């Protein structure tokens, strides 16, 4: 297997003290160096090249690395893909785009990607990063995403369809928190139509990072014929970077792309530099010994034996690749984005190139306001509220007039929403206005009022 070292960690990691200056000849070497079975990404950000032994940021195959070397992704304000510059505030125009015949290029390629994970793992944040702009609602509270949303990346002859799913939950939790049925159904349905599954794990959450959620394992087991990759998110927030290696081993059960990996041993070899190369891979039979066939289970149900086995498991041994993302550095996301484009399949596009999302403008607006309510209101308050669009009007001067009515169940909640002197509701309006102006690329005049629901 190839262990690719990320420039992010090369620049910032203080985990290992081994630092080596490269000779003039080494400075002219390719950006990707193979040392003792590992692949090392050489930074270009400093005049005198330094070599840092750091944790891996991508566990992948040599074949993918060879493709990646042919052209590194260019980081720009627009990101890798040329996406539509705005979402139309006209719902009729947005609908016409969705039903419009796709403008099929010659040699068209596409890939449908389902992003799944526990609630608040960062799925919508990752989707926004891949899209190159903030489109889907994000907050620190769970269940911000209430239904599946589609984001579309289109560049040249390739289209990537991102399925941003709600956080996986159980029927008991859904009933307890009065959650919509979509939170139970959408993630499972998304996997059934996906070409690739991205399993996202929040590395900043010490309570969930060491074990894949049972609902995630159920999704994977039901669709084990669909290729899956593991993405460890927010690795920069993990203080002890040595845990990355242990957690990767646990979540993959020590197997990536059907081969045994010895991550810790490989890193030690990189630190020595002069050690003899040795084989750190071992092919694992595709029949597996875990009771889950790679060809997939019945799409509607799993046997009781399989369900029982999944409850005792910590990881999934069928991941094709593993990525580690730094929440502060875009280059990791650009590498993941390029990986998705490399994996696109020859087939016709599903959407016209002008489509950015399948959501209507009103839905985007409601989700944006809900995000601000979740961010600014305490505990259960935002979950008990409902909202309704009363006015949606494009004025002659180009300003989009929006009026929203919030329905609150308790008088105490009403006071929280308004805030002292109306300060909180004013802040919510200002934050939502700013986001909506960036989404619709026009001035927005937003009014929000609250009413006690009897």
C-alpha cells in the first residue's frame, strides 16, 4: 500500500523530532518520494527543503498515486470545479434547470457519491467544501440536515453528484426527539443509488472516533457491493497525532483495499530512511471472515446473526482508501475532490451543467434560517419551532424581499428568540441575510417575526 504524507502535517506537525535537509539532487526529485514502501509528499513552501516524518494523510494504492502525480490539483478561489455562480431565487427557473436536458459532452463521465456518518460528523461542511462554497446548512447541534440534499460539481466532461445525507440515527431516538422519517430513510436510500460511499468520522469527538457507529455499519453491510472510503475529519484538532495510526487501524480493522496494512511499522521505516524495503501488505481473501460478503446483502434486511456481529465490531475491513482532512487547510479537500474526479465512470450526466443543487430557493432559505436558529438558541428551543415563508418577492431594483414567520410553542422561548431589546432576532436576521446574498448573488432584505403558537 502507499502511505502518502500530507503537506499540512509536514508544515505543522511537531510529533517527530527527525528533520533532515535534502541535498540539491533530492530537491529536484519528484514531489512524491517513495521511501521504504511509503510515499512522501515533498513541500514546496520553503526554500530549504525539510523532511518531516509525520502521520499519513492518505492510505491508498500505488495506481491512484501514479494518476495523481500526473497533475496536482490547483487551489484557487473557485476550487477544482467550475460550478454555477449562484442559485436562482426564482423557483420556476430552478425547476426548469432540474428538468432541462443535460448538455452531454463527448466522453461524459459521472460519479454519484453518498456522504454518511453519525450526526454532527461534518457531512454538510465537507459537501460545502467540495462544492467550493457554503450552500448547505451547518451548525454544531445535531440533526441540522433534515433530509437528503444533492450538490452537483461539473467540470469539463465530468460531473460529480454529492448526496449530503442526514446523520444516521435510530427509530427510538427519532421518536424521542420528534424527528422526521427522512432522517431514518434517506441515508439508506442514498447508499443504494451511490457509486461510492464516503464514511465521515469526526476525530475531535473522543466519544465516537474509536468505533464506527452501529447504524453506519448497518448501511455498509446492506450495501457492501458499493465501494466505500473512510474520511477522518478534523484531524488537526487531535492533540496526540499518534492516535491517528491506532484509530485508522481500528476503523479499518487493519485492512484497506483488501490488503493488510502495518501503518505503524511503515512510519518507523520512513523515520529510519536507510532501512531496507520490506513488504507491509498482505492480500486478504474477498470472501472475508466477518460474515459480510463483499457482493452485498439483501438490500432490505440483514440476518440476525449479521446484526449481532455488527454490534460487536469497531470497524469495517472493506474500505477502498482512507483520507485524513485538516479542517483549516483546503489542500486536503482538493486531494479528495481530485480522487472523486479520477473515479468517475463513463456515462451520461444526470443534471445540466448549470445545476448546483436540487433544492429550491425557498428550501435553501428555510435551511439557512434554521441554521442560524440552531447556532443562536439554546438546547431544545430551535427544535420545537416551525417557520413559514410569508413573502418572497423579487423587486424591480433587484432586491429579494423575504418575510419569515416563526411559530414558537412557549412564551419563554419567544423571549429567547427576540432577546434583550430585540438584539438576538436582529443578529439572526443579519447573519441569514449575509449567507443568502452569497447564495443568490443579489441583495436580500429579510424580515423575521415570531408568533406564539396556541
